[in-house]
C-alpha cells in the first residue's frame, strides 16, 4: 500500500493524474446507508442505483452509497422520516402517500382526480410541491430532500367493462388499498374492497371484484390481461418517489462531497423526467399486446368525479397548517 501511495502521489505530482483522484484511489470510501422499501429490481431500484452510481462518479470514488432494499434495515416506510431523525439511516427514499402521517402535506399526492393531465401533475409535484415539502422536512425532521422522481404511470382503473362516465362506475366492485383513494370510490358511487397485491389476481379471477385501481406497473406484474379487458385512462392520482438525506450527515461532508451528493440528487430528478414516459409506454404496450383495450372518459366526466369528492378535499384542507394552504390554490381546491 505504501508503494502504491508513493507511486500515485508521484504520478499526481508529475501531472499524470489529478491529485484528488490519486488521493481517492488510496483511501477507503466513506459509506452512506440508503434505505429503500422497494425490491432490488424495477423502476425505483433503477433510480436508487442511478443515484449511487452518480455519487460514486462525482465524488471520484470517495463516497459509496450502500442501498438496503425491501426495508431490510428494519423500519416501516410509514416512519421513514422519524427513523432518519433518530439516526437509523443516512438517506432514505419514500413514497409521498406513505409518509402523510409524518408529513401531512404529502397527502395531497393521494387526493383523487386532481391531475387529469399526468405530465402537468408531475411538473407541479416537482416544481411546486417538493420545495414546500422540503421546508417541512428540514424544519421538523432535519432532513433535506435531494430528488423527486415521478412514477412512470398514474393510478387508473382496470376493469371488465369500459368506464367512460361517472354512471359506468355505479355499484361496481373495485379493488382499492384504503385511505383517501378508497374513500373516494364511495363518493363516486362504486363499492371499494381492500385487497393486497398478492391476493388481487385470485380476487379478480373469482369475481370477488370486477375492477381495480392501480398503475400499469402492478397491472403488468399481476398479468391483468388474463382476468380483465380494459385500461381506463381516468387518472385517480399521481405520486412520486422522494429521496432525502439527514442534514447532520450532509453537513459532516467536505464542501466538494456535499456538492457531489446534491448534484447527484438533481441528476436523479432529471433521470426521472427522462425515463417515466418511456417506462409507462413500455408497460402499457405489454397490456395492449396481450389484448387489453384502452378507454378514455367522455368530456367533463372526470370533473364530475372530482366534484363528488369535495368532502375529501375539505377534510384534507382542515388538517393542514395555514402556510400550506396557498399551494392548494394551484389545484383549485382552496
């Protein structure tokens, strides 16, 4: 090791390699732990691996991100922010709707029928919502948001009959996962049933439910084409994957390593913008290639569904802090 160090530093002195690179090659990298609730494959896994690779590159190997998938560090995704504040992990990703108990404003990602145009929804989340969430995570949890990645597809309806109007949804048994989205199905006249993803295929096959709300991600994984016929492009909700770092960890890094982490986060946000559309198209094609048909709502019908859900919006607004309310004016619900 001593000879290697002398050789590298000598080469750096001669200008053959940069001094910082020579030093980086002789030191063990500093390791930061990143917790993910997702499996080690798929869209979010690709995103976290991209971030880790960017940090390694931008830090010239001086920082290493170790990713712990499947919540293997031992805490549930609903307590992500409090677990970070306790110092159990250096960085973590979270889905907005999963942390609304710790970060109430994130619950806006679960409000139904807010973004009929999914592209505009993702743009609003990244440009308007995320900076406000970052204020809250810094203030309450001592966490800085590094990146926001829009999911490759919205939550939509998959069914055995086409859904074009509000009337088409009346009394239909629809799989949900509870929370505000499940409640919204009551308001629009459907009959929601809480069913886990692992039990969904059997429930559809046996006719326990006749439709499901989910994204094309789960729809392809569950092989919906074997039990359902239609992909109904009624956007119930958008969501995003958010990546944060403990401020204490970030502040302990040298200025150049802080920049490497922050710039890698910006690169991850851009990666999401570059990749969500191609991924959504690829997944949708799997469904249509296997015989499922696309259906779009008739004009004005989504607005009718949104009007039916006004009590949900009112309840959500009542639980927010006053400083959060101006942001909701963007959405026309306050």
